């Protein structure tokens, strides 16, 4: 039995239950081409995994390598604990992860939302526009938006419930006035709010950003934008974490990017002596 055999079983039995099933299946499929997955379990070692890491470091960023190593670790963990595969240890646990220094702080710049709205006029799929705008209004991840169902939305309570999230913890997101207006303006054609696949939304987004002339803007950056907007509106860390689903403040700080110019406006005419001294 090879390491690749375990990965293929994982793709059949474990991956489909995940919110990010489609992207994970594609990632694992690409990874299987590497020599390390052709090794037998007896041949698999930390050195082989480290060699994989070093080879990938010449092609992709440390964050991507970290995600791939985490998947490899997961596969071996499931094999040892649930499939009864006899492995003395999880060899990936002994492999050093590369430091990540590419944390993004990308937000919408002045005029970019207008460019996106203009580009959306040529989009044939009418679900794409509300999906993009609702991402900005709720800070939902792409997978969370696409799994959102109508029965999880309460217009009376102004909330949307997300039972399955990336972190594994369900959460209920408050809806802004604009978010409610977007949802009420959408047709109900089935139980799911956005009846489209992750790949369909990804490809549509890529076309929209290209037409808008902002190819560096990622869909996930809309989540950064949303959290930063809520922070600028004065929400506390506890309130922000309830919306975003982050379990650690450290992670939340990476997402809430407050513009210094907005802070300076809030501080204009104010002083500690006047207010606290």
C-alpha cells in the first residue's frame, strides 16, 4: 500500500463531507503527482515529506505548502486512528513548516466596488452579483455563502444561520439593511439561496475582476473588507468574532484592516486630556 492509496481513499470517504470538498479534491489530485505519494507506507519518512516541502518551495508560497502538509498530516491521522492502518507515527508531524510572511491586507480601494458593479452588468449568471455583495455585507466565506439555505434566514431576527463552517463551529450572522435588501430581492427557486457550484462562482469572479481591471483582488478579500468595515463601525473584538467565526483574536487581527486615514478622521478634534484627563 502506498501513501497515494491512502490519499485516494481519503478523497472518497472524507473529502466529500467537507464544506471545501471541491477545492480539496482538486488540491489532492494535483498533489498525487509528486513522487512522495508513490512511496509505500514502509518507505514513507519525514525526510521524504521534507523533500516534498523543499521541492514545492520552488514553485509555490509557504502558505500553500502549509495547507498541503496539513492535508498530508490529516490523511495519515485518519489512517492510523480510524482505518486501522499500522503506522508507528505520523511522519508529517516531524517536518518543519516554512514561515509564512505573506499575510494579505488587501481591501477594496476607492472606486473598485464601482468597477466591479460595472463589470457585473455583463455577467449572465444573476446569482453572482448578490453573492459578491452579500460577501461584503456578511463576511461569509465563499463556501458558507454557497451552502446558505432559505430556511436558515430569519428576516424577523435579521440573521442567517451557518451550521457548517470551516472551523467546525456553527454560527449565526447578523444581517445589515443592505444584506436583507439583497436577499429579499432574490428569487426563491429552491432550498439553497445560491444554486451554483464553487467552481462556477470562482470562474465567474475571475471574469468579473478581469473585466473590472483588478486581477489581483481575490474573492476572499471581500471577507477582509467586510470585517474591516465592521471594525471601523466600532464593533468590539467579541462582536467581530461572532460575525467572522474566528476563535482566536490573533487571527481576527489579520483580517480587520482599519485604514489609518479613517482613524485620523475619528481622532480629529479629540484629545485624551479633554475626554479622559
